[in-house]
C-alpha cells in the first residue's frame, strides 16, 4: 500500500484495509468483467444498432436499474451526502423531482422519439427543424458538458473516495479506474453497460442500506437525528460568525424563497427545467429508454427508476447528516487551516462525509464491498457517458464530415473517441482538484443551470408547438448560450465568499439564485424561439409527420440507424401491461407527493 503520498493533504486510513476487503474487491471486479463479457456475447456488437442501442431488445428491469445507476454516480453519493452534512435534507428535491421528469420521458418524449426514428437527441432536432447547425451545436454542447460536469466530477469524487479509504495517490487510483472502465466500454458497447449497471445498482442499494442502518444505530435511531444534527458543531470555529452552526431549517425540504440556500421556488420551477433537460433530452438517459423492446418496457423502466430515486434521502443524505453528528471536527470544519489539514480544501470538508462513514463504521469485508460499490458507481456513470459521447460524435459529427463512412469505420471511430475522452478527462483532473473541493456538488448543478435551460426550452417547443421552426430554435439556443455563459463567467470571476468574509459580489450573483436563473433563462430562450418562429415562414405540415406530439401516427415505426423503418415496436405488448404501468405511475405520484408533504 502506498501510504498517503497524495497531493491534497495526506490521508492515513483510520482502519487498515484488510485481506478480506481486498478479496472482496477482486471478486467483485472479476464478476463485473464476467457479466460484461457474457452480455457482449449475447448481442451482435459489430452492427451499429447492436453496439450503440443494444439491438433494441432490453427488458424493463435492466433499463430501470441502468437509468438509476447512470444518474447516481459516485459524484452523487459524495455530493448528496456532503450537501446533506452541510445543509440538511433540502437537497433531496434534486432526487424526488426526477419522478415527474421520468414519467414525462416515458409517456411523452419516448413515443415521439421512437416514431421519429432517431438514435441521438441532436438527430431528432435535425429531423424536426431541418438544417445542420442545431444538430452540430447540440452535439458539441453535450460533449463539453459531459467532460466538464460529468466525467471530471465523477473522477474527482471516486478518487477522493479511494484516497480517504486507502491512502493511495489520487492520480494513481483515477488512472487505474479509467483503464478498467474504458476497456469494457470499448470492448462491449451498450449491452455490456446496461447489464453491468443492473448488477451495480443491486449492490449499491444493498450496501447503502446496510450502512444507513448502522449509522442510524450509532445515533440511537431516526427520532434523535434532528436534535443530534443541530448540536453538531466543530471545536475550532471562526470567531464572530455563524457558519459553524447547522441550519435551523435543516429538516425542511421547502425553504425561504429569498434567504434559503435552496429556495423552494427554485427547487420547484428551476429544478423542473433542469430535470427535463437531464431526463428527457440528455443522450445518456434517453439512449437507455430507446433500447427498450417496446413502449411498455420503457414505461416500466422509468417507473422502477423513479421508485429507486425515492431512496437517497434515507440511504445517502441522512447518513451524510449522521456523519456530521459523529465526526463534526472533520466533516463540519469551518476554519480554513483546519479544513486544509483534514481534506486539503480550505472551503470545507463536507465532501468526505460519506467515505468517512464507510471507513469508520463498516466491518472488514463489507468495507471492501462498499469501496467496490463506489468504484462501480463511478465506472457505471463513466461507461454510460463514454458510450453515449462516442455515439454522439460518431453519428452526429463524423457522419457529417464523412458521409460515405461504412459500418466498420463508424465503429472504429466510436472506440477511438472513447480513448480521446479518457485522455482529456485525465488531463482535467489537476485543474479540477485545484478548484474549490467543498463546492463540487453545487458546481455541477450551477454549471448545468447556465447551459441546460435553453436546450429544455427548444425540445419542449419542438415536441409541443408545431409552429416552431429552425430559425427560431437556432437563435433561441444562441441567445440562451450567450446569457448562460455571461452568468457563468461572473460566477467564476466572483466566487462565493468564505466564512467570515463580507459578500461583495454583484447583485446578479448575490440576489438571483442559480435555480431562479434557470427559470429566467428558459423563459428568455422560449421567447426568442417563439418570436423568431413567428417572424419566419412555418414548416410545411407534411414535414412534421411523426415528429411532434400532435402529429404522431399511432402505428409508430421502429427507428434504425440507416433511416429505414423496421416494424412497430409496441405491437407485441398486451394492453394489460399498459394498464399496469398506468396504475403504477399514479401510485408512484401519490407516494412522491406524500413524502414531499411529510418532509416539507
């Protein structure tokens, strides 16, 4: 073991990593590789539809598990627990809001995507509006977003985990994980990704539940959580400030719209804009649903994922709060020197809440399993992103540059792109490590709220408003991009002040929460799209067949990569299952509303 030769403050793991732990990790990864190889053999990977869309033959349960696993990377384990430790349960809204977006995906967006016969999201907009520029712009934006928000944050949090647990070097552990992940994405394509996701989801959920039970036992059960959390104050504080005190509204989901850290207005409206982008228009997620056998399988997959998304409050966020109760000096530190000593970041150490619990509370062997799960969560997010990004590049950019490219060339390019993405991500790690560690989760959400809302506006108008046309959509995206980048530039120029430093940021930053900004940005983009569309001639009605909600033909055809149709995808599903899906969706919404009301 390489003890603590790390660059960000050296960690010596509290408990030694035992032989049992090591055995568990090795067995787990061998199992993972075996599942990857087994599932690859089942589908013909050497066709484009086989490699990128899993041969369109997935059942509902791997899809639901994969939807959940793709969204719960190790970044979210560490980010949600950390934000829970720092500010209480309000961050749960980010998870529960997904229920409505997932239902919208299966009932509204997937039928439109299937009937329009597409493989990637930018391709849909190109068929809907005509022209190349929107498709190229969106492909570029998705690739950038995945490098800067998804790949880099997942790598950082996964490496942080290894560092807290094993005391290995941050870079060594990152490179090791990348190699294993990249290998099986490049070899296996989407089927390997979806089946290994299903395995990891199972272990992630079981491991997290075991840890949550143990954590609640430590503080004497759920009834003691609020009282214990409000007393969790570090011993070294910054004099004359209140930032070491836990928030008084820690146990409330809905917070003051003006002074709250996550205002309820933003969590309701701004978050819905971002959730619609993530769940209904993001390549990583939609690609899972498009690989379904039939529409009913896609719906059931969405419902399963939504049920799983109800869990994080109890198995990730509350354990994060308990971590602050048990280790206030480490997790809740506010003094910059103290924080730098604990975790290498002067802004705060709430990110280490979850790894700290694993290392301190889990018995030998189980600790190895949790570390394997964390690595797995990281690999599952990364494989999803690598696979989807290579699909985007190959289908949307490469086929434009080389219209005559054959199947073999496209598959080769897809594999090369994965390698390039891996290289770029490794180069990005040092930059990311020096960016404020304590702000990582909020950084993901904030960057998303500056870049994603224009895309949401354009997709929603494309599906629901037949009058929207290419000129309106393109200039709407451009206007949204300019506004979003302006706000993002300000955010980077004026970071949030540290504890005890007065807030001198311009009012645009200090007074407009990023979640509120998402609503304004989406509305502004929508206005430009509407204006631009009404000032220019409409698309002929024949062009819109199968491309909007109002012009769907009910015998939709199954899309294929070369643009020919291959028979109805929902022909083989009896109405009985469609009713079961509908009833389940209603039950799910009732549960969701009850939970919101209970914790409001």
